[in-house]
C-alpha cells in the first residue's frame, strides 16, 4: 500500500513534468514574424509649371517641362504685364483689345474664356506706365478671389470676375500693387514724396501707410512677395542700369541677385526656389530682351537658363498640379 507522502511526492513530480513539457512545447513554437514596415510616406513633387510672358505684344505660355510654347492672344491688340493666378489656371493682363483702350482682362491658361474685367473709357494703363522698368502689373489675392490694380495712381480692388470695384488708396501716385501672402498688406511703389520710386506698404485693416525704402538715386520697380512672405523681390534701376534684388519683408537688407547687362521684371517661381525675369543678356555682350530662369538665391547667376531666344518680357510663373510619388521600395 502506497503511503500518503509518496502519493504527494508523485503528484508533485507529475506536475513538474507537465510544466516542463509545456515549457518545451512553448519553446519549440515558431516566433511570430515582425510586423510589416509602415508604408512609405508620399513625397510631394512640385512640377516645373509654366511661364506666361509677352512676345511681340501678345501673351505666350511656355511649359517648363516640355518647353512647348502656346500663344494665348493675337490680333491687332497689344498686351502688357501678365500675372498668373495662385492656382495656375488663369492670367490677368492689360490689353487694348476693345476700342484701343487699355483695360484689365482675364484668360485661362489654355487660351479659352478671354474676359474683359474693367471698362474705363480712357486708358487705365497710362502711356507712361507702359514701362518694363516699373512693370505696372495687377495682383491676385492668395485665394484668387480678389484682384488689385492701379488707375491714375490710385489702388483699386475688385472681385476676380470684375465685379464690386472699390478704392483702397487715393492720391498717392501708386503703381505695381501686390498682395502679401496673408492678404493683410499691399506693397506698391510710389514717387509721391521723392523724385524716384520707393517701396511702400499699405495695411488693409486700418489703411496705414509705411515707407519701406528710402532710395534717392535709384528707383524701385516690379515688387512682389515670395510665397512664404519672408522676402520681397524687385528691381533697382537708374540711367542704363537695372538689376534684380531681394529684401526682407520690411524692405531692409537688400541683396543683389544679378550683375549683368540689365535685368528687370522679376517674379518668384517654383515655390520660391527660382526666379524668372527678363534681361538683355547674362554676359558682357548685350543681346535682345529675353526671359530667363535661375536659382532664387542668386548663386551662379551667370548660369541662368534662357527660356526664350526670340524675345520675351514681363514673365509670370503659373504653378502646375502637385503630383505625389511613392519612394521605390528597397530591393526593387
């Protein structure tokens, strides 16, 4: 007969064997595979976009990726100072297509839906303002819903369809108005207090004015904000010299980006990474006025790429649709 003590020891031994067997069983199981890596983060790729410019008095669009050129206007009219919309689908510009009187017009980038926006009976773009040095262009708001422009030195604002015009500033000899990216400020040039054009800022909330530059022997032309609002791009000119500059948003710390035969009408392009402008050549020998593109930091300005060889002025960049490309997986 087996004693109670032996039975207890046998039960304990049996339990230990069961635990040991379970341990071996668990240890022999295959480890679970690691979780798959997260999908790669899409990388936004900014297409080159297009540049709209003036060639032989008419609007022309150049696709920067294919270099294909598409005429947008023609006939007996003359166009000036195109500015592309923030979405890259429309252009505003000055034209005398109706009765020989200069008014603001709008057209799609494919050349369709040409629409007159203002209907002044005398030239809104005065003869003296038909000048590439000042580049008296209009400007879009960031959301594309508003347009600002000047008539006889006064700044006007209207809806992008031409309706609801109203005066923002009277009697200040203003030209070349441009919205800041937050649409709270308008920069413009004026010779109201000086014999030359200087850069000014108008705060829209309270209509206060601030003079940003104080040049006495140079004139500011063609000012516009960078997309991030940190820089202002413009030209400085006098006599037979005109070059491209950037400055801080308050007009301070100007930096010369070009140093060639004469460069003017600058605009930021490709999300502030590039600038487009027109120039009489990038070397020592003067050529016809053509359109160029170069890095916005001004480095290697002598390697600026010519977008035209048969003439071109007052370029404006139009963004293209942003693509999304996934990185190629490792090993494939």
